């Protein structure tokens, strides 16, 4: 079947109004904020060399910070600010999604606007400014009536550059909860849905091109003092904004929001939870691709209503516990700890998805490796790969402490790519996941952990504080508790790792419900 005949293009198209609308809104809001800050600063510092140099240096430094890191940094900063304003003034706001994305993107927009603004203003012939003074204009009148009109074409070039940068970088805002065209790319990478990846890239590129051309019309109109092109560009941008607002006008603001982390299993489970709520006549949407710490804080703050987490992750990351307890005791203590934050641990889904060290079965047999203790003797000659957060997690520190692991090389990569990398010999060992179907697909083996360095990782369903007494919600979800065993989840994950129309999280979620719904 031809790539462009794939039915997943239709699925991708169905998400476009939501993803594109949110992408346009956060991009234009960030650009507007960036302009509101940058243009006055450019005017104030144009004739002041020292402040100008400092300002441009700071804006340049911002550009050296990777976009995803800058976006991620704003979330904890705003979360702290929200707690402070609530404690001091009784005013709270959401630090999730739109606000951190807008602020980070606004910072990203500043350098080209500042640089072109200062260049445009300083590039005006001094004789024209003297002439303005000669006819009795004040400095303010000269700025508004002479300098800004002459500098506007150069300034518009900077605004066009900033717009393209902002629209491109906005695709990275998905992990902090801002829906965008990046949802296609993150979901596609995690589920190997290359149709989604291509669609997201094409849509983002086309949006950037369209906005750039519309701003180009405005620039052309200003440069040639022609009102028609400038008006057409302004009308086009206004029409784009209005078009993105239409799909949200009839949307219920009372929908339950189901969160999901950044890997395929989470996409499948969030689709399953959303489907169960919708089947119970409860409106629900999914917010996917969220980082581990972001998603928990979002639940705690009520920005999402429910999601599936793992007991070991919460034990190590949220409670900062390093001791290992029997599964039942750990779950009981975890439930009590979460209740202090008014978070409801509704129950376990029935399977465990723990971190585990994994390697090719044939290689393990050849080296006589069955456990992590056996691996430790060979580790100095081997390489290991993990996901983006594994080597900074407490589990990795616990493994090193318990077994004295010291590998020749450490690499970080996309989770699904890890399995292909270890199967092909690109790396020797990976930090995989026990519920992943790719373990069987690539004939890999999970090494035993005899010293129990890694805690239990039961999949558990968490509800936000505001949903603690929601009986309809809990009734819709309880049929899932204890019903999904490890074999079924592995098969679901294997299906989700395919590259066809039947591997989409929505399709796999329906298959999973068919398997467990009558148990």
C-alpha cells in the first residue's frame, strides 16, 4: 500500500483543527508578547551603546538554550510562582500548558526583533532626523512620524524571522502540556507512526510559510507605501486566527482530561481511559506526551483529571524513597502518601511495567549472563543505552550502588529505537521495560535483579484532588482495575509498535478493551 494511501492520514487530519488551532494561538500570543517587550526596548537602547550591548547579549544567550529545555524550565518556575501568589494574595493560575509555552516562546522571539529594530532605527540617515528637528518636531514626534515609518521594513524582516522561529519551536511545547502540531511528532515517534511524524512536520512547515508570506505582504506594503498589500497581510493573519477559534467554540469546557506520558503504552492506556469515560457518557479528551514530573504536578494542580502512573516511579521520584518494600506494603504506603496531597489511588490495572536491563538472548547465553550480578563482571567492556531520563533517575543510581555497574559507554535515545539498537549490536545492553512487546519481537532477555535494586512498578490509576468524590468517573473506570495482565499488555504494546493503520493507540485501545472487558 502506498504511503499516501495509508488511512492514518485521515486520522491525522481529524486532529488538525485542535492541534493547529492551539499551535496558532500559542505562537501568535508569544509573538505578540515578544513584540510588546522587544520593540520598546529596541527604541530605548538604540542610542545607548552599553545597555544595547547587554540587551543583545542576553537575547543571544537565550537563543543558545535548547528550545525544549527553555520550555521545560518555565514550568517549575511558574508552578512556584503560582504557589506564592496563592499563599500571599489568594490568587492562583495554571502553570501548565499555554502560559509556560507562551512565555518561553516569547523569549525566543526577542533576538531578531531587537536586532532588526535597533539596526533599522540606527540605519536612518541622520540628515532626515535633523530635518525633522529643523521643522520643529519633538523627539517623540520625530520617532513616530519619521524614524519608525522609515525603519519599519527592516523591523518587519526581524518580525518575520521571529515568527518562523516561534512556530517551529512551538512543536516542542507538547511535553509541558501545550497542545500543538508537535503532538503529531511526539506521538508518531513513540508509536512509530511515521504518517503522524510527516504530517506534523508538513503542517508546521506550511503554517510557518503561510505566516511568513502574510507578514511579507505587510512588509512589502510598508516598504513601498502601499496600503493594499499591508491590508491583505493583516486580513490574512486575522482570518487565520478566527479560523483556529471556530473549532473550539462549541467544545465543552467540562471534559475530563486524561493525561499520558511520552511512550507508546501510555498513549494506548490514555486512549482506553478516554474511551471508557465516553462510553459512560462522560466527555473526555486525552493530553499526551507529558514528562513524568510534569504530569504528576499537573494532576496535583487539577490541570488533568486522571492518568496511569507506576508505583516505582512515584516511590522514587515523588516520595524520594530509596528503600525497597514488598509490593503490597509499598502500594499501601504510597496510597497514604498520595492522600496527603488529596490524590486518589483508585487501584491497580493488573500488570507491572518496571525498568529492567535487557540484552539479546544469544549474547547473554554466550557470555553466561542471567542476572544483573553476572552482567557486572562484563560491564566495563559493554555499552548501555537508556531513555532520556533513565541515567538521571534513582533506579540507575540504585543499580550502580547494588551491583557496582560501570559500562564502557552510556547512550540516550528514543525508547523504541533502543530495542532495534540492541538487537542490531549498536549497543550491548538497554534499560528496557518489562511490559514491552518488543522484548519478544527482537528475541531479547530480561536480566534478573536478585538484589531487588529496582522497586515494584505496578500500573496504578490516579485521580486528581477535584475528582476524589466523583462517583460517575470512578464507576466508569473500576471495570478496568485488575483486568490487564502482563501478557495482554505486552501484546497491546507490540501491536502499538507496528507501522500500519492497526497500530494506532485508538485501534489498540479498542482491541485491549475487547480482551479485558468481559473478564
